[in-house]
C-alpha cells in the first residue's frame, strides 16, 4: 500500500483548512446588522437606546467612509497590476530626501480619506517604497487630500489651513528621514521588497511597451476591483474593526461636548490627545471637529494636534503597519517618532495665540 507521505515531493493527502478570519467576518457581521437595523427602523430594536445610537453611528461612519474605502480598493487593485519599477520611478529612490519629498507630495495630492490612503500606502510598501517613504506618505495625507483641504479652508480660513498644511508636511518629511535613518542603522528592519531600478530603465518607453501588452476587456474593471478587495482584506479587517470601536465610543461619548474643555492649555491639549487616540474617525469626521477646536475653543494647537494625533496613534493604522511589515517595532515607532513633534508644535501654536 502506498502512502501519501513517502517522499518530501509528494503532497499530503490532507488538505489544510483555511482558518476563518473571526475579526474580519465578526466586524462585517456586526456592521451589517447595525446598518440594517438603522435602515429598517424596527420599533422593538429602536426602543433600545444604546443599540439605536450604535446603529445610527455605524450607519453614519460607513456612509462617510465608503467612498474612500472603495477608491482605496480600486487604487490597490490598479497598483497590483503596475510593475513595481514604475511605482518606484515615480516615488524616486528610497532613503533619499528627493524620494521623501515625492512621497509626501503624493500623500497630499491623492484625494482619498485616511482609510483609503492606508490601503494605498501598504501597497506602496509592498511595491518597494522605503519605510521612510511609506511613513511620509501616510503622515502627510490623511486630512490633506485636495477636497478636504478646501473644506478646512472654508471652516477655519486660508491662514490656518496653510499653517496646518505646511506643518503636517514638515512632520511627514522629518519622520520619514528618521525612519530611513533607523533602518540604515539597523534599529528597524528594512523593506524586504526594496530593489534597485535597472540602469537601462526608461519610464515612458517601458510604460508604452507595457500598455501595448494590456488586453482590455469588459471584465477588466471587475478583475481590478476583485484583486483590490482580495489584496486589501488584511487592511480592511482592521478598518471594519475600527468602525465598530468608533461606533461604540460615539455611542457613549459625544465628541461635541468635549469642545468646551479644549482650551489652549496644557490640560486642554492633553484631553485632545486622549480623545484623538481613542476616537477613531475618518478624515471627513475629524475635520469639522478640528475646526470647532479652533473656532469655538480658541485653541489652534489643539486643532492641529487632533488632526495629526489621529494619524500617529490610530490603532487601525498601527495594526495595518504591523500586518504589512510583520514588525510590531515599526508600528510602535510611529507614535514614538511623531507624537513629540505634534505636541511641541501644538504648544507653540497655542502659546502664540495666547500672546
């Protein structure tokens, strides 16, 4: 009788079962149920105040974040089909100032919410972007998309919008430089996907050749969307889990009531950092709250800190970084490097206002 385990080359008779992603499917189930409860307005369930509030918050967050997540999946799928040589030709050489400037500019100009940006940022890392470029891209972008910059301008005025924009880009560049130096000194692991562009590589010539090979069919958009959804599932699981947590926080804590406690004081800044850390909101949600901190509480430093701390201490972002880089150390260095810069600039902005 022959055995399936006679040689190393022979595959086992027993197929390994794929483990159910409890976090992903659990979060999807909870959010789907909450969304339906709000849509159907069942009297029996609506009478339960916390459940009614939770379903309303989940419905609101999903609606606000859906377009960003969808576009993030599309970009993820598109990037998956773009040879990494072209991605790195656009971003420039990793570990250089020019490469960091390009990554920061890409983060600012790409019109996506923070959750869509997160998907794209993780794909850039997989395509070979340096750790510094990846961090600069993520830190510069969450509220700095073109549309949200215009919204912020309308809410707080051009002067403060330009100040916030410039300072956030500065933090992105400085943080990117620090991350690249930590990789160079072996404190943090380098990107295993990094590579050098071939010397004979020509962006436009090779792009023309690649486009000529593409066979466009009616199913091409579906294939791009499908590959993007499957490839980004690792990040989506944390985004959906973050929506569940954010809905719970919003159910029991109203962010609007915090504005009166957010004066330009050390205590007000501390409360801002605490709330920004535990309150998971997308860029669309953080912008109006940040505007209130400036216009109602008179604390521009707290407003800036609220926008930026949501990036540096965002648990969705940190967990996604850990999943992509396979390093808890990299994920934990994100707040370690960015928070001191944010706090220092926030204190300066608040002090300048008081004076």
